[in-house]
C-alpha cells in the first residue's frame, strides 16, 4: 500500500472509532522521520486504546502491520509506526502539552471528518 493511501485509511479508521480532531499532516521534505503523521485524540485511556485497536485491525485487513507500537499498555499516547506513516493517538491533555502539530507548522494538513470528508486546515 502506498503511503498516501495508507495515511487516508488510518485517518478514516481513527474517525470510525470516534477519535477527536483527526489531523493528517504531510511531512514530505520536512523530516526524515516519516512522510505523514496521523494525529488523533481520545477521551480516556480506554478510548485511546480502542482507536489504536481499530487502526491496527483495519490495516491488518489491508495486509499492513506496524513495525512498532509504543504506549499501548498505558493508553495515554499510543504510537503506531507504519514506517512512512506514523499514527499518534493522545489523551487530549497530552496532545495539547506535546503539540506535535506546531512542531511542523509548515506541513500541509487536513482534518478527517464524517467518513473521511476532508476539511483543509493550515495549508501553506
């Protein structure tokens, strides 16, 4: 699966589990960490893990598995590493604290809403 397709699927899967404020960031040319981030919020540790589970199961059905998963047991900030796409699922207070969106302010981004209908935000 191509990174552009993978990031859209991850965003939709997060939205399907009612993740809060799902944002897709295009980091191409800005960092070597990944081509894309998916950043999503959860209302509780259980919700964060549920969103992570939904993404992992959906991607598994697409034949893609993460190379690493971090933070799942704690459920406060779960990272799913799909190499070119990294998914960050935060409890909302931690999302505000770490504010990953501001680290790459120049990245193109869009929000995933209502079954993957995208709304442009902050494209520069």
